C-alpha cells in the first residue's frame, strides 16, 4: 500500500463511478426515451463488450511496450467523450456505434490501471493486490448508480452523461501517476514473447470467467427494469446496486488475502457456487426482498471470483508479458458482456420476464465449474 498504488486505485474509482452511472440509466434511456425492446437494450449494453474484447489483448501488448499510463489516461478521457455523445442523436444504431468506441476506450483504461497495480505487487500478494484494486470497481458500482439515478430523475439522461464525462476527465488526470514507461523487468534466459492473440495462461480461466459472469451481466442490465416491474415504478434500483457493491467491498477489504489463503481452485468453486445461488434466489423469489437477498448472496461469489481466477492467470505468466496476460483475461470479461446482455435480453423478450434470464445465468455459472478440470493449481508463491 503505497501512495502511487492509492492514486492509481483512485483513478480507477473515478472511472468506474463514471461507468456505473450508466448501468441503471442507459437501459431506461433505451427502453423509455428511444422505445427499444429488451433485446435492443441488451444489444446497446452488450455492444460495448464486443469492441472491448477484440482490442483489449492488442492494447495489452502496447502496454508492455509503451507503458501503462497512455492506456489509462487516453482510455478514461475517450470514455467520457463518447458517453457525452450518447443522447445527441436519439438513435439506437448510432448509440450502438458509440458504445463500440466506448468499449475500446474502456479496454485501455482498465488494462492500464489493473496492470500498473500488479506491477507494484510482490508475487505472494498478487491476489491481495487484485482484491484491493478491485475495490475501485465495486465502490464505483455502489456510488455510480445512486448518482446516476438521482441525476436521471432530477434532470434527465443528458445530466447523467455530462457528469459521467466530468468524472472521466478527473480519472484521466489522476492516471498521470502511472509511470510513463513500462517497468524494467529482467527476462529469464531464453524467454520469448507470446505471439498469440490471447495469452495462453488466460484462456481456460477466462472461459470459466465468462460462464460465471453471464448472470451477473444480466443482473446489471435488467435489474433496474425488473425492480420497476416489481414495485410499479415506485422504487428505483440504486439501493440494490449499493447493497450488492457494499457486500463485495466488505469481503474484498476485510478478506483481501482470502484468495491467496484459500487457493485458486477452492476460491473459484466458492465464487461460482454463490453466484449461481444468488441468481436462483432472484429468479424464484419474485419480490423486492428476493432481489436484495439474491444480490447479497451473488455478491459474496463475485467478491472472490476475479481474484481466485486471476491467480491461475498470473501463475502462468512471465513478468515481461504481464500486460498482455491481464488484457487477455480482460478479453473474457468483455465477452461475457457482449454475449450475456443480448442473450438474456432475448430470453426476457421471449418469456416476458427477467426471472428466467436470472435462472439461465445461474446455470451458466455452474457450467463454468467444468473449466476447473482443465486447470492446474498454481504453485505456492515465494515469500518476499
């Protein structure tokens, strides 16, 4: 825990507050103002992941060569600019195009910040560092929706994107704390750069990651509309997001070393099981209480999901390829958004309810446990 680590995490926090402001408001804008269907809501939300997925590994390579700062600073600023343009044309096709650009920018911001935080971590505390850094994501997920819902109700969607732009600019400014050049790392004798599009160490953990996140993406995309349906529009989803994020922050903060102590395999089993259980609760218990209970249970799983799977990735990565590996793992995060939102949106349109979509997400999470059969446990880290 150093000042540089703290500023990098604060920059990421600003970025994710900006990002999370759109989680409950963008689906409402598409369905309410633009008159889009659930499938179109899913396409708008998921298009972000399509472009992010395919440029993230490329940006990871650039980060290994040119440094992490340019990725974080440029990515955060471009995210804010494209978000500012969302309501200008009031067109779903144009909005999808802008979301594709946002996805490219998000890839740079996340890869730059996440890799810079790992550069500062010793080998035996990488899971802990991932947990602390990811606090920025989930504190952002707690604050952003409340701010977004408040602005949306008070001044409309234009005010949401204007505030999102301003916060993204602050995030970009803080990103200058990241060193301009990549760290000088002595390569092992005979080591070579991985030439594949995706780093091999990230592929199987990444596929497991996708399966675990399908339902989580469905929750983020459709929970605002689902809560509206349950309460006849008398309650918004901001407190649901806050509860969900607060549980994750609690476990990431007070159990930050748990992934290192539990081990990658046990941590992943725990994570996927809790995610599935939470989604089943939301899918079967059709009430606001069911939403909160399911969100809390799911949040426990999400708290351990990324750090546990990340240990598998880092154990197979040479230090000089760390940015490529982080970016490759992030590719699968984007794939989950690109696939999950549209697919679950189709389920919502076909069934006329969000509940079957939550159950489908739970099934996907349990299927993800199959991926563990193809992963070797990381060796014990050397104590530094």
